[in-house]
C-alpha cells in the first residue's frame, strides 16, 4: 500500500470506527506489569505476540527483536494511513520520516564501516520506504559505496545540506553524533513546519505532541552535550525552536551548567515551577539514572491529561485516538518491552558465564 493507492476517506466517522479496533493492540498497565515476571525470552515473545500481529523473530537477539517489533509498528502506521482522511495522511507521512531517517543513519554507518550492500539492505526497513513512495531512492542509496558519492546523490533531496555538513564534521572529528543530530533536527523542524497544513482540530491535538517530542529532543541533546563536553555553540545549532514548557532562555541556562548533576537539579526546579504540572495529577519526579525514560513519562502523562476527550465531537475523538495508538505503542516498545528484553538477555548471559 502507498499513499496514492489508499482509499479515499471522506470523514473521520469512518476512521473512528476503525481506529477503535486498533486500540486493542495497546497493552494495558496490568499486562505491562505482568511482563516483569517473565524470565524466559521465548515465553516473553509469545506473551506479547497477541499485541503484535504477524510478529516474526528470526533470532532471539535484542537487535533482531527490536527490528521485528518496529516492523510490526510500521505496519500499524500503514493501517492507520489507510483509514485516515487526506490531511492526517500528510501528518503520518511526516511522522514516518523518523523511520526513513533511521534507515539513512544505518546506511551512512554501514558505509563508514565498509559493510556490503547485502548487509546494509538487511538493516534497512523497506516497508517505510514503500509507504513513503521512496523505495527506489533507498535502494539506490544502499548501493552507493562512499560518503562522497552519498553526498552527491542527496543533492536534490531535503537531506542535502544536513548530509553535507554532517559528513564534513565527521571527516574532521571522526564523530557521527553531529550528522545524526542534524538529521533528527530536520525531522522535528519538518513536523513543526507542516502543522500549518492541518485542519484546526488536528492542530489542537497534534501541535502539543510535536512540541513535547521536540522539547525532549532538545533536553536530550543538552544533557548529552554537558555529559560529553560538547561545544556549546555547536549544541545551539542542533536545537529545535519549538517549546512546550521550556523556552530559549531556559535551554541556554541549562547549556551553561557545569555537569549533569547540576543540569538535573535545575531542570527539576523548572518543572516544579510549571503551573500546568502543579495540579498533582502529573508525577514530576525524575530518575537521574534513567533520565530520558523518566522525562518521556512526564511529558506523555501531561499530554494525555491535556487532551483527554470529554466531547461527542467525532473528529476530535478520532484524531485523539490516532495519536494515542501511535504514541502509546511507540512508548510500549521503547520504554517497556526493549528494557525488559535487555534485562532477560543480560541475566541469561550472566548465568552462562
């Protein structure tokens, strides 16, 4: 299926009926809690498979399982595209760009490591490119043997400037962080810029989502910058001008802190001063050891409290449920399933030593 072949959906009434059935694929809190008790990896995969239709795992490694989970998630996005009106399809296309960027990162890293075309193909998800109508683009990119040729190939694309500057930085420093961050920044900027093409009701639901994921990206970049002593002027170039709770001044203040402990303390003070979080409905406690995980939970909780649907408006309900499926399924994989899998595999490895 691609965007041009999908059926024409005249309204969100049809979408609401269909999306309600997809919500059943989201694990509830009890199910997620029960996963913590499982210690065998095969049993774990069997337990989650009902929520991941068609899940096929070639080998029980974290890399293969992660790839299989996200492949199933991308298929889910494809199903949502198929049942959505045109403007929502455009948003979903921009949302899917995240996974095309992951493909590009894999190809770039594979090229740097001089792995074969077949090996590069094995780590790229072509289903993403099918949904974006970019299959030939990615096939040709995989075939290119050098960074210089990739740079030339990318000239007619939106990735041109990012790839050029990122490759230049890599050649100077042998560090891929900036190249990957420029690509991520492009993703968030693109989502922000495309908001104007949405309907008014879509904007109400989607705009705060784009703000909060952009803000998490900014905080993650600053945290990593402080931890690894990255030049502050470089960090400024990597940030996204889109905010939910923060602003430019607060981010600059965070950037000027001397270490991650100070960063953590000041960030907690910022959150404690935010009136939207003072109601007690949102847990603002952060875990420094698992910083990104805990900060994502905070923003997710706030977002869904903000947009709880208490209306009979069919369009609002459908848009909300689409975002709910997208966000909660992504969270389920990254923040619950993969960490638990890593824990099972680590314990098994320790027993074998």
